[in-house]
C-alpha cells in the first residue's frame, strides 16, 4: 500500500486522487497480450474465469495483473496554491 501523501520540502505533495476513479484492475496474457475487461473490482471472479478460459482455448498459462491507480499533485501552502491557480 502506498502512503496517502508524500510531502516535499517546497510544500508540494503527491497524493492518491480520491476525487476521481478508484483503481482499475485487469489481467493480460504474457504470450499474446490478450486481456480481459478492466474493472474496479479488486477480487473480480470474471478476471479469473477469463484467464482459465483463455488458457483452455490457447494453452497460454502466464498472465500479468495490472493495477492502475490515480495520483494528484497538491500545493500545501497558500502561497504555492495562489501562484498556480489552486487557491
């Protein structure tokens, strides 16, 4: 798990973007790069079923799990927010 915020000495921080989409999960075949539909469900049974069906149909047995998360930079001082239009 990544930290919620990494504050830099200049007042900027990199944070998990809670205002946008939650993380997106998918799997990709490492042989042919075929992939299942992406979803926000971390424990999607559909991804598991896709891998098994793909292995049965193609003989491919290696898969890459892909998690896409969203981050946002934030200025934590009033001066920085004003300078960058984030007041």
